C-alpha cells in the first residue's frame, strides 16, 4: 500500500522565488535564508518520494474574492506556473498524478470533506517556491505533485481543528491506496507576518518557535488554537500556519512522535519570518 514517510514544512514567500530566479542567493541579505535549505536539498535527494501532496494557498490567481473554495484538490496530469504580475517563473511545469488524486478525492469526500476538484489549475508561488527551495534548479521536477489548496485568504477560513481532521482523512486515504508508493506531504505558508495596516511588518519570533515546538510534540492540542490568536500574535497572514496542521496530522498516528531531521528559523525575509521543518515518520510505522 501507499505510505507517508515524511513531511516538510516551509514558508512560501514570493520574494524568495524572485531572489532564486534572479540568482541573488549569495547576496548578504538572502544568503542566510537559502543556507537554511542546504541540508534540505541533500535530504530530498536521498529521500525522494514518488509523489508529494503539497498543501498551499492560492493567492487570487485561480480563485478570486467572488469564488473561493475552502479546500480544492488539483486533479490534472500537469500544472502550469501562474503569471503573478511579472511573468511566470522560469521553472518547469509541475507533473501531477491523476490516478492517485482521484483516489484521494473519493476517499476524503467519503470521510466527510467536500473538496472542490480542479482539472484546470495554475500554480503560484505558494506551491512553486517550496519546490525550488527543496529541489533547486531541476528540469523536469523529479517527483509528481498533487496540489491541495486551502482558503486562508478570505474569511471564514477553516479552523485548525478542521485542518487537522483533514490531515487524518488524507492519512486514511493514502493507506487505502493499493499501489506501493512513497508519499511525502508538505505544509506551506507562514510564519508570522502581516502585509498591511498599522501592524505591517509584524514578526513574533517567540510565538513562531513555540508553534514549531507544539507542531512537533503536541499537534492535537495545537489544533485547538483559535483564529484570533493567530491573528493577534502572528499577524493577519499568520493564519496560513493552519495548513501545517494538515501535513502534521497526516504523517503519523496520533500519539506517535516523528523524527526531527531539520529545523530552521530566520528573520527577516521580505518582512516575513521564515520557518522550516523536516519530519520523518517513526521507524515503527
């Protein structure tokens, strides 16, 4: 059967993608950011999955404020990078896995989650920046990717508990797939940041690092954290972190502790805190 063997968590800052594409990674400002992913690229080469379920949020490139699903699953065999205002990123198209995505859709919907199924879906920096950080410059991408969009842009957004429960449903779905494939699941977005208003530029290092501690050790309790705390402590865009709960809940059974392979935190990067974790499933799995 299919098996989730690891999860990856990372910020998906658009300026990081621009810095990568313009070869600015060795500049003084950007060098510490990209240094935090050197281990990750090597780990990814040594632990390449067959497919990644990549949890991210669309930034009004596919879904506008007039129509935005809470959860949307990419069902195509290929996903094309969006033009976000300065042209599409110079990266390969992203290969999908339609058969596996179809299985996930059936299983997760049967477990009570009303997914929107997208057979035409462009992918923006929320998905492509994490791929660049983890794989570097490659053509083609060495794995298949199933995009899972979560609405964290327009309220009402799903609660941490709802995201955690979706992660459990995804875990069940993966375990029920009858092909022997290695699956990784990624949670992206965050960490603390606010892009507008009097608190623009807010970064809360202490809160961010406590979130990382809790995500590793006690995600079930973390799932109960209310939206108002994310907004108050981590800024208006800090709510993106609920997406990390989907990946964390999917990767191992409740009560089991994952193996922490890498942890990285840095500020600032384009007025945002960069957070990154790699967790492997416990060996007993």
